C-alpha cells in the first residue's frame, strides 16, 4: 500500500524522517503524509550499522530531537540505545502507522502543469514498481549510499585467505576471538571498532595512511547530569542542549581563529594518554588543520587505553599489496591478519539516489545552487534534509522540518500550488557545497550542488544564524517564488 495521492511524501525513516513526521503531524494537521522507507525497520544509520561499539560521535542532547528529551546519563550513546530512543519517539507519537517499510523510491518526475510529483516506488519484497503522486517530496535519507560503502581497489585482495569486511556490511555472527585483525582507516568508524574489539582479539592493528585528530573526554556529561538532577526532564534537556550548542560553537570559533593552538592542545592530550616514549608525531599528528575534517571523539580515552594495554597498535604506512597472510606495506613490513576490516569510508549520495526529472528533463544537481541548505535552484516542491558537519546532524534536521512546515502552510495561505527557489542575475556560483577536505566529500565534489555568492544561497553551517532566520524572520524573500499549476 502506497496510496494514489498523498500531500507530502517523506523518504526515509531515520532520525531526519522521524523528526519530519513529528513536525508534519503537529504543525500541518490538515495535510496527509507518509514515510516511505526502503528497509524493513526504522533508524537508518542506527539500524544499518552493526559493527562492534557503534555509537554517536555527537552528544545526544544535540543529536536528540528538540521535542524528545534524552534522559540517559550517557551523553555519548551506542547504536542500540539510539535505536531504542527512536523507537520510543515513534511509539509515543503514534507514527508507525505513517511508515511504509520496504518501499524504495527509485524515480520522481515533476510536472509544473499539474504541480505534482509522480513517484516510482519499488517494493523491496516483490521488486514490483508502483506509482503514486504527491504535492511535496521531502527527502530525509541522509547523505550516503546505504547499499555500498567505499572501498579502494587493493592489489592482491583476492589472494588473501582470511575475511575482508566493510563495516557497512558487518556479519553479526562474526567470531573474532583470539584473531589477528587489521583495521584499514583512522576515522570515526576505525576508532570505534579498535577499542571495542581489543579485549577479545589476539591483537588488532589500525593501519592508517595518515593520522586523524582525536579528542578524548568522558561519555557522561558531569555538568549536564548535575543540571538535570535539579530540573524537570524537559527543562534539564533544554538547558543542557543549549549549553552544548554554545560550547560547541565556542570551540569551533577557537579552532578557526587559533588552529595551531588547538592542534597543539589536541596532540598534547594524546601524548598525555600515551606517554612521551610513544611516537605521537608520526601516528597522531595530522597533515591538515583541525576542522578541515571532523574531529573523532574518543570516549573515556578507550582507544588510548587499548594501545596502552598492548592489545592494539597503530601503523602509519601505505599498502603495497594484500598477501595470503595479510598486508604487505610499502616499507616492506608485513601485517599478518585473520580478518581485515576496511573502515575506508562511505559513498556520499544526495537526493537518496533517486532518478529525478523536472518537466521531463533529468535533474543534474551539480548544475544547481543550494538554497538555505535544503532546496535547490529551479527545483519545485522539493526539500532535502542536510544537517550540520560542524555540529550535530539533528540540529539542522530539526530546523529544516520546522521550516518545511511553515513553508507548506504559507503555500496554502497564498493559495498557490508550488514554491521554487530561483536565483537572480546577481547570484553567481562561487563556492563548494561543503567546506571540508574529508575523503568522502573530495571524491564526489564535482557531483555536488554549489553555493551562491550571497544569502540565502550560502551554506553557512551556522546553527545560531539559521535558527534566527527560520524561527524569527519571514520565509519570503526575492528568490523564493510561489506559483500556481500551469
């Protein structure tokens, strides 16, 4: 069951989709909506990833919803706890009846004459394709390809006698007890897997081409928990949420103003954990500046504890070839392994990988300007959630869902059928979509939309600026057009 016509179709039942559904139900009660989810469960990322120790790398007071307090004393939560939180949110707000599982949107075609989207929806159980129409297409499927993670081409991989596993396709029955394990990569996934597996394995090695910045801190927020002891759940959550938002903003501004000072602080912290005899310069001193890429959080210093225990180690080198027994490095050293984990990243993907046409012309998103981080030039009645790279994803997703509901209601008030951002002649394409040098962005930079030369075509990634514009300023501006069918 998909439905012949629905006012708003939300694609994806992860954090963004659940937040969108709550806001549509609360703020646009006159509208019909459904969530089409290509998988068989809610949760998105938190249902997909099953590797050991999978957890958030943002605090749950900002990664949680504005409307649903996070009450656990742990501010850095593991995957099952996050999934339980999302389940509670769905049940408390009676949203499950709005979700259609195993329904993957593979095509979408917009008609300006009819002011309608026609969607091709593939049933993942039967592989049959159904059609449905909607007025507004609201994409909440995140920013990466759920089907395949990114794995470079490694010479000799087919000759390796052990198992090669990408974290995105983790086998839940994997037995790694007393095994020699090599994890390729040094990002958030690798730094989670290594300490989580260290206790059971014979030895685990993190093999990195170059180092990453790490920041160690407790997984519980002592100040936040103190505040919540003397307040209600909602007030405590509100206060801790804003404490963390402002603290994060302060730290980001310091990183940008004094990158060398912050770099020294982060590296000195690693040295404090590992000792003066450890080669921190080689293994934990990145080539880039802080926040050119995201920091990796190390809760309770668990990665450093695993290294100090002798069960984990870090090797900084490049791969020559896989061998039958492991990996031969360009220096000639051989890392023996029973299991090799390729924590080499994700494949970035916008628009949920949907084949989109606008008035019979295929949409090339790389030729479009982004508008307020959620829409695109000359693309009508489409909203695409993209959260923050400099703060918790959900902060951005929450704001976008608030904006979307205001926009839907404004469209009705104007008695129009569709909205469409249109850049004027004074707007030029000047900047990349995201100002980060992470590998997953660099690989697809040429496929991403661009920023414009002035607001609202600039992707500021600034929560305080965005919340002011969305909550307190008019939605209307010279670039957002409201039109009628035909």
